[in-house]
RNA sequence: GCGGAAGUAGCUCAUUUGGUAGAGCGGUAGCCUUCCAAGCUUCAGGUGGCCGGUUCGAGCCCGGUCUUCCGCUCCA
């Protein structure tokens, strides 16, 4: 095509206009950083999820899937480290508008004091933080006249606790003991089920457990459309391995996952690895697979070498033994024996992958018609394999028996893939509508169909048309969906 | 969370000092039967984001609030 453009703002509008994504509760002016998937979007999202699920379970002989609940025992999040490290007390300076983590602010100030005063201050701070005494922490800042490094003033807001986990109550009596969290990651559902799956599935290491599902984070700033939402869906797999082999498996999954993204039609030039410099508390290696979004290279999937951190922590907190007996023989001819498996995690953001697919698919095309006038279209070049609607069935006119033939074809195909029937408006207009929602194939039944049982199939991406036998339509579409 | 900007029909936008809110596209129903949106006719969409204030009168002025965008901050 002569002219193609790709614009993020246009994409967002398009997603709404054609039923892909709506803002949550839009009727009530919306809810920040929460979005709903519409009639087209939910199907595309499902198709992406299904593709992932198939490639991670059905096509893998040593990976099985589970579906753990969102609600989990509160101690899970103590064991995982989220209760302690997922919340930060913050304070803002009203003059410079600079925000500080309170502990960092006080520690920085403490560095300027002599040893004795410093240790005393830090100890006081830690005591107050441990007791969640935010008023006391604020007093401590005031008493020490700690100043902002930018504005040099002590004009502070109150200390506020930003816990990234949402909580709610379970049971009929509200109280601290009933507080449960909405999971901030799906991974823990797999770790706490490690023994269940390993034993009932008679799994042998190395093996993996896959899962897709919602997770929730109370992000302070959530932006960039569905890139960072408060409620989002993860597709992740935890791969359990023998200690010492983590480097090898980390490298294996890193390459496998990159290849997988490329299999979805994502160009290699728009994907890259980004190694984490600062590692999370549980990891001994971590990287992101980044995609070049319209707003820059950002994380699409994380690959983490989580060591035995999670299983060990759950063993400690639950006071249960979480180990695996490895019957395979080592170099000395003896079984590897009992150990706590190491874990390689692959975790994709389904919503981010959705955004990736859409930002690649969204295309505005302009060209000159034969008579010299302008023509244009907006087309979603979603890979046929995951497109929400696969085939549009269009009688050229709505009389002369053409709709009857079309409906017969509809009945033949709709059991095998998503079809769309439309008999209104000029054929060109209908093609444009199908372009806009990303339907890869359109079949038009015309008067010639009645004579020789052929139809026109029209391809979305290049608008090419060819004449095929009516009876071959279903087979041809099915072939193109692989 | 802070600062800046914005919010009028599904979309893109008008409404020149405050005086009854319009158009194009899109949608609907029909005509026409045409293989790439373009003809004709019909109809339906807005308490001007929401709440309050000033005023005889507010889409327009003021305050608050919600949402979005940009920058900062944050993102175990």
C-alpha cells in the first residue's frame, strides 16, 4: 500500500469504536485504570489466551495447567514477602512536590549524624514502621527537622502507606483476622499447589505448572491505556527443576518464549531482552522480554530464576515439608534424592500482549483509485489464527436466493470457527467494516454462485480476491487458521 | 500523588462580549442491485462529564469533583 501510518491515540479510539475495549463503568464517568473488553476484544483476548494455553500445556509433555483461586490464605502473602515488601510508606514535600519513601528519607538524613545518633534514629524509625505507626513516623521527621533536598523545606504532607495489594474481608465478621488480599500475582497459587500437582499428576522433575488468571495491584500511577491496569491478567508458568540447573533452564525458556512471541507474528526487530540489574528478593537472575510499544520498549513478559525461595518460604510458614525425591542417578550412580526444587518462571501480561497485537495490527491505509481519487481504510491486520471473527459471509444482494445460499454456508461453518453474516449495504462498505474489526476472510455469494457454485473470497490484508468453489470455503479457511 | 491541558451526538468538530445546541461521518429502516465506504428517502441519538455557585438567563464565568492526555514521581 502506498501509505501506512500507525498511531496510538487512533488505536485507542478504534478499540472503543469497534467494541474491543471500553473504559470500566464508563456510564458513571469511568474508573481509573480499569478497562472492560467488549464483544470483539473479549474474543481476541480469549484467542490469545487459548493459543498460549495450548502451546504451554497441550504441546508440552511435562507441563500441566491449573486454575487457582484469587483468594488465598493470608499467610501466603507473608510467606511470599508481599506483605512486607509490597508496601511503602511515602511522604511528599509540598514545596517541591517531590515524593520520598519515608525510610529512604530518614536513612539519608541519618547518614549526616554521628554514629550513636544515627543508630538511635534508625532504631526508632524501624520500631515505628514495624508498628505501622505513621503518625509517629511523621513526628520523627518533624522532630529531626528533616528537609527536602530540593526545596530545603520541612513542609511535609502526612505519611501515607501505599500498599500495592488490595484487601477485603472474608466471612461475616469484619476484623483484622479476616483480612484477605486479592492476589497481586498468580504465581503463589502454583507454589502452594506444587505438592498436590506433583503427587496426583505423578510429575517428574523437570516439569511445569501453567496458569492464567486475574491479579490485582493498587498502582499509584496507572497509565498508557491497558498497559498498566489495577486489574490485569497473567499467563504464567513455573518450571520446577533440579538445583544447579537453573542457568541452563533460564536460558532455555528465555529463547523459547522469545520464539513464541515471534510465532504470533511479532517482528524480531520489535522485541528485545532486558536484563534486570536490581533483582527482586526472590530471584538470582531475571529479564524482561520487551516489546516496542508506541510509547517505547516496555515489559511484555518476565523470565525469572526464582531459586527455591518460594517453596522454602512456604515450607517454613506452613511448617510442612515441600520437597521432591529425585530417583534419577547422578554421576556416582546414586539417586539425586530429596531436595527443594528450583524454579524458572515465565510470566506474560495477557493485556499487554493484547495491546501488542493490536498496536501491530492497527493500520491506516491510503491509496489512489483508478480514477485518480483518494481511497482509504482502517484495517486490523490481526493474525488469522487469533482474529476474533474468522469469516464474513456476504450475499452480494439480499434477494434472488443469495441470502439462502449464504445462510447455508453460515450453518456449515459456524460450528468450526466464528463467522459473521451481513446482507445490508453495498459490498464495499461491508468489506470496510470487516477490515475495521480485523476479519481476515470475506466470502461473497453472487449470481454466478447459482450457476457454477463458486464464490469470491476476499483477503483482508491485501484486498486480493479469488474465485473458489463454495464447498471448499470451510476447508480453505480452516487451513489458513493454522 | 504533584504540575499542566482537555471533556459538546457512537466518531471528528462547530456554536465570534453569557440569550432556545448544529454539521459531516457513522448507525437504523427502506429504495437501488452494483465486488472495495461516495446515489435517494426515513428515523433515532446530547439534562453540553458530574455537583454546586454567580446571573433575569450558563456549554461559555467561578469553585469542587470524576475521567483522559502530557511531564514529574512510582512501578516488591
